[in-house]
């Protein structure tokens, strides 16, 4: 299709005038406003000793209950999915914090709790390997 020069220039001008949508708006998140705070995610992985995966899950649930009793969020508990490749932890826990200060306060509350430390001591007898990962949430 051949466009006359004038029609072509009108189309180019019209295209240039169309506003470009931000990625957040395209993803349906146009109402999210940035506060400058960096959300933090803490994730722990528990690789149970042979035959102790159920006990690791029970103690992780107990740890989450203790967190709630000392005023902290419970977080989320995940268990190994049977369809995985076998490298996954038996149990994982994750909690998202509004910012670095919120995570620091969480760490301090855990450190100050004798009950939470008791749960940690019990958990250490059940796992063969433990990993803690901390991430900053990246914006889209």
C-alpha cells in the first residue's frame, strides 16, 4: 500500500502524540505509588535429616506460632512438592517486611525471645542443612 506523503506525515505526527504507558500501568498496577522503601524478603530452607521432614514441619509451625505470640507476623510455610526435581528443601518459610527497619525489628524480637530460641534449638536437631536467604524486592 502506497501512502501519499502528506498522509504519511499525519500518521507519524499522530503516533508521536500518543502517550506511552508505564510498565506498571500496562500490568494493571497503575495505582501503586513508590514510597522509596525497599521491601525485604527473608526465606529459610530446611533440609530434614532422613525420616524427619514431618517433625521439621511441626517445629516450623511452632516457630510461626511463637512469632505470632511475640507480636510478629507468622510468615508463610512451604513444603516440598512431589513433582519437583528433588533438590528442594523439605520445608521452607518466608516473610516479607515493609523495609529494612521492619526486618531489623523482627530480628531483635526473635533474639529477645527465650521461647523462640528454644524452638531454634529443637529445630537444629532435626535438619541436615539449613539456609537463610534475604532479598530486596525489585521493582518491575
